């Protein structure tokens, strides 16, 4: 069976590596902090990110990047978006021809605003490439709760191979071919989750939450159409599915940021309180640059940007959104 190497021993990388190992797939999990890897190997726990999860004996652990990459049959990157390009650059000299590159990272490259598949194509041209995305909290995957996600690739065989390796009775893995649309959904949902979090923090009610999710989906679809993605991708797991989860689930860092802001917590204090990367803070600027470049109106995303840049308070942002003129739901 094709051996997987998961690069990134945070919560999501650990959960995916455990899922692969449970399925009998030979899997190695690489972590960038040697002592943390030693501790994980000794205790069979990821104390920082998933302390309640027992790591199966079948899952190999390593802090040595080069041998892991050289021995891989398929690489699965699960690092934050700000570390994604640096990791690609580091592994590029060691990736053998034909090795497939998959990633479960969401967001854009903060330095350039590029989609992650563009970075993969630039650093590792000619390799099969796939994005693994959808509504999936790492903790729930780790403890075996039912999950469905999707694997998108221009290479249908590679998409099927990655999906089959992950698929199990409690983990449904679908496939698709719209990489750009799948990545857009995974990035934009973080921005929109801030808006729903703010509304919930301000106790605006369930009607408001549903309205924001629905109109947020409309923004996702408009920008996706301008960029050339398919509507069915954004109506599926990579778009609507991830949007609903992130906007309603309190395990979402972006929703928690919005909740804190809606309750009056200052931005810096809210981010510090979460203690992990909150992707929306950088993602919103890239979303709005794309929207401006293509002449697409995104009123919710635009107001999230103003709130996160502290140009408006959350209350002012919501007031501005509600004061917009009456219009048809669809053009």
C-alpha cells in the first residue's frame, strides 16, 4: 500500500495521520519540533493539540524532514498557510518524480495572496496535486465522530487514491476536480464565520445567523463565478458544508474571534485569547483584493475587513450591513 507522510503535527495533521493509520495505511507523521515529536512517541499523545487522543502504535513519528520526504509515496501537508510555501521550498529538493502532493491547509499565501495550488505548481511542477477540504474539526475526526470531506485534483486517479486512503465507515471522502473552487470555499468561510460570530456575540438571534450564512454563501458564489470555479463545488462540502460548520461550531477559531468582538473584547485581546493562528485576519484582505480586481461586491466580507482593521466597531459594522438598500435576492 502507498505510504503516506503527513507533514505537520498540529491538531489537523495529527488527526489525519491517525485516520490514515486506523485505515491500515502505512503512515508517518512529521513534526518540526524534535522534542515534541519525542514526547509524542513516548506518551502516544499530542499533549498540546489533542491531549485526549491516543496515537495508534502503527503511526510512525519523526522529526527528520529529509528522510520522511525521500521515503514518501504520497505527501500530505497540514501546516498553517503562513508556513506552507516555506515547507514546499524545504522539501522540493527531496521529492522524487511522480510523488503526489496533497494538502489539508486552508487559506491563501499571506505573502503573495496566491492560492496554495499555485504555490505547489511553482515549487513542484509536474507532480499530481490535490486539496483535502470540507467541514471537519480535527478533534471530532480524532475521536472518530462521523465526518465527510472532499478531495479535489486535476488528476482524477490521484484524487481517488487520496480519498480511498482516508475513507472509512465514519469518514466519508468524496472527490472532485475543481481545485480553485475548493480552496476558495475553505478560505472564504473563515471570513464569513467572523461575521456570524459577531452577530451571535451581540445576541442578534438565530434569524440573523441564518441570514448571514445564506448571504455569505451568495458572496462565495459570486466571487467563485468571477474566478472560474463551479457553483456545485461551493454548494457542496468545500463551500456550504465548511461554511455552516465554521459559522456555527464553537471549535472554530474564526467564529470565536467574532464572538469575542461582538461581546466587546478588543481585537488584540481576542486574538491573544484564542492562542492559535486565526486565518481570517489575513485572508479577508486577499478576498477583498480578488473581489476588487474582478468587480465583485462582497458587503459582508467588506465589513469584516473594516472591523478587523479597526476602521469600524462591530456594532457599526452590523448597523451598516443592516442599513443597506432593499434589493432582489438574485440579480
